[in-house]
């Protein structure tokens, strides 16, 4: 299989679409889609157990204990790890040369936190915007002309 010059990843906390193209601004061809349905659940549905109860240290009051981590954020972190692992595998298999990422702002931060330095060097452009449900032409237009070192955001 020939190496694609560019991969374009468009993602949010529960779904990602990966496209390939020969140059920025060229027609996108969908490579694959990844879905993490757990991220779409309501927080109370992610943790089906009732939270534990605790007594106040100085009185007779009782209250529910809350989890240390927000369940929705935890599932977004799990999906970010899965997505980065998929992209990292493609990088080591030389399926693409350079990477462009558009993701919702919070999810883009999670992706950045999990990238290896080798993968970071392949990223030529990021856009902090959720384009997941846009058509290919709109995605291409929103990303604009991207060249290494020009329009590069980190």
C-alpha cells in the first residue's frame, strides 16, 4: 500500500473520522471512522453504582461521596488514548507522512497530551474546532491551505 502524504483527523470526545489526501486543500477520501459510544452516555449511566455515603466528621450529617474524576472526562480520555494509538500505529506503519487535526477544543487538548514526540513532529496543523459533522468540502475549506511551518498551530 502506498503512503498517503497527509492524514486529516476530525474528532470529538466520542467519534473520529480519518481522511487521506495527497496535499492540503485536495479532495478528502475517508480512510476510517472510530466510535466510542461510552462517551455519549450520561454521567449517571456511566457509573451505574450508587455513590458511597459518608458521615460528616463533626456532626451527624450524611452525604453522597462523589467520584474523583468526572465520568464523561474519563471516557473522553479513554477515547483519546485509543485514537492516538490508532494514529501512532499508522505512523509507524508509514501510512501517512504528515498529519492535520481538527477537534473540539477540550478533546484537542487531550489528544495533544497523549502524542509521542515522533507523532508531534508529523503534525503540521491543528484547528481547535469541532468539524466532525461537516461534509468533506466544508472540512477542506475550514482547514484552509496548510504547508509545513505556515499556519501551523500548536
